């Protein structure tokens, strides 16, 4: 996969110190990665890039919205996301990204591409269980919710099962109260 140019930071010409980069991520970014779980995306990424004499430090902060489908009703909704990630870039003999937050690049490298880190940070910021806010507060009116409610087991049936306890257990229950 060819890296996107706007996410490549040529650090060789930068002075030692902190530098700020801002990116506005839209749906086209995820189409590039062929990721189709999001309906639309509007995420702001702030990267604080600190160049030091022997290493580079990057701090990613994301905030915004991704439009996804609810796992229960399949209704689209805007999920707010916010996250932060720190990355340390060191120089070594060969490329290594075995550690999550440490990247080792070969000596002589003059630029770094951060698109993969932004992609992973946004995807991992979305909750695993995606529930429409209208389902949680009861304001969403959906045919699927009505059908789920209709097919859910009733409380009376569960109470009847609790009452049908084997009488042999009653003696054991007395042991708990005889203390």
C-alpha cells in the first residue's frame, strides 16, 4: 500500500523542539484502507511532534464523530470518539515495530509516515458494542426493537422456575440461616 503524502512528516529539516500538525479525517481516508464499517467520518487529529537529538516523540490526540450502525437495530448514529496515543521513534540498525508505542527506524531515515497510527487509533476508539443512544434511553422507535421486546422471555416464566426448586435443597438453605 502506497503511503499518503499528507501523512508523511519529513523531520530532517525540522528544528529541535515541538511542532504541531493537524489533520481532518474524512470517509475517503478509510476508503483508502478499504475499511467499510463507518458510514461517515469527521475526526480531528492533533499531532504534537517533538524532535530531540536522539529520538522523536509523537503525541496523537483525536476527537470527533464516526457514523456507524447500531448492533441491535442496525440504525445509523453518530458515535463520539476521543483518544490519545504516544509514540516514541528511535533510530537503530533496522526497522522494527514490535513494541506498541516504540518504533525503531534505520539510521539515515529522514521522514516518517503516521497514517497507520491514525487509522488504528480511530478504529480502536470506537466501542466494541455499538448501541444507539436512543436504545439506551428508550427514545428510539424501531420495528426491530418492538420485535425484540415481543420475543423476549417474560418475567412471570422466570419467577415460576425459581419457585420450582427441588425440595432437597431446602435443608441445605437452613444451614445458611442457622449460624
